[in-house]
C-alpha cells in the first residue's frame, strides 16, 4: 500500500482506540532499520508507524553531511517507495522535536510536505511530534497550536506532550533525576490540552506521562501508573461530553510489565514508541556474528580472512532480521497482529 493518507491514518488510530490495541512506532535511522520495521509489519499483517528523530535524521545523512532534515527526508522517501510494495498501511512520523529545533527541523519538513501536497502528492510525513514538555504548559500550547493549525491544512497530525518522560533517548527530554511529580500529567493539564488543541480543526495525538522513563530497565524498575490516563480521559469527558477523547501515546515502554502495557490500551493508548529494545536486538545480532566468526572476519597473522563473513551485508541482514523479530514482539504485545486495514493483495 502507499503510505497512509490522512483519512486512512485517522481510521487506523480510531480502529486502535475502539478495539483496544496500539500501533508500534518504531524509531529508525537508516534504510536497513526502516526495512526491519516494514518486514515485521508485513509479516504479521499489522499496520504501523515508523518514526525519525533529529538524531536519527542527522545520522542517516552521513558523516560527510550531518544534516538532520536531509536525512529525515531521505528515510521518508525510501519508506514511501518500499511501503507501496506491501499489503499494509504505514504512517511516517517524527519523534521528539524540542522547541530549539522547531525552526531547523520541524518547519523545513513541514515545508517539504507543503510542496508535495501542492503538487498533488501525499505529505512526506503524516505526523510530527513537537515535544515542548520542557517548557510551562501554557507556553507549550502557545507554541504547538499554531504549528498544528498549519499542519492540519495539509492533512498532517501533530503529537504533543505534557509532563516529562524520565531517562534519556536520543536527546529526548527528561533525565534520570527528573522530579517524581513531573512524571505524571494531571487531569487538569489534560483538560487544558484538550481545550487548547480543540481550537484547531484537525486530529492529533497526546503523550500524557504516567511514570514513563526512556531507556532500558530491568522488569519492575519502572513504576507506571496507567490509572493517570484513565483519570485524564474521565476528566475531559466530564467537562466536554462523552464524545471527548484523546488518542494517547505511550513513550518509554522498555522494561514495562505486559499487564501495564495492556492496561494502557484500555485507556486510549493507540501508539507506543519502541526504540531501545530494537537497538539492542539489532546490535546483539551483529555481536553474535562477530564473536562467532572472529577468525574469518579479521586478517590475522597474514591470513586473508573470509569475505563471506566480513561483507557488511552478511551481518547487516542478521541485524535487520533480529530487529524485525523484536518489532513483531511489539506487535504481539500491543495486540496489533492481523489488524491491518489494507485489503489483501493491495501491494504492488
């Protein structure tokens, strides 16, 4: 299928909300990692979201250039072409753009999509995250709402965040010493977000925080409170009516108990970011290859090694396969398996 258009993206998220599942949103930094996500989604007939951060974009452009916008454009263009060959729907998203990078990352990408839409094409990205959770909520919304209004005109969604996700992920907000009270978005904050975002005629996602922490942690180390999400949904329904709801996003899921993940799905989580675990899966496969084939990879004591083992394709394919398997695990955990809206045989 071609990358999801606006109507399809809305149907995807509404389907997840109504049926209590979520889409894995996989951070990628290259064609190889994007291919891993696409393979997993296609194998399991799961629609999904692929996302690029500022750091991921910079890496993708190469050491000689180091341009986060160019890299983000290149990855997205590859996904557009590759997804068209598959029987699934995919949306492309940017992750955690902080206020300091609005002008040199987010706006140039929106401009790129505006050019494409003017030419009769889909936006390059279907949604962007503006993570202004590092500034007071009133300033956060004052920055986010006008950008959302601009994006809505070309059929893009925005993702906003209130509260702070602890830990660190590719330069994302938060730190390991984030005050505990900042890790939980209050019902009052959620009502304010709903009021402000409702000024725009468009759809958006909301990352409310409930104890989430970026990074890798042992099971039980992260203390989540999914009930925070229910309190927020109840608060907006109480003030704005039964039709009021958030499409919620779960950040920092590594190390979370399956029971906590499943509880969030009952409270409106439709997207869960998966990054750290995929990085580990990819790298673990490479490490296994290098340790198992040490003598073949290196030219030791005048020997020539074995090209079959040091050809980068030999180990990068293993990394892609291992990452795809971890994405499949995320699809299973989030109950997304087999839930594609795409008709069978729709790929080119």
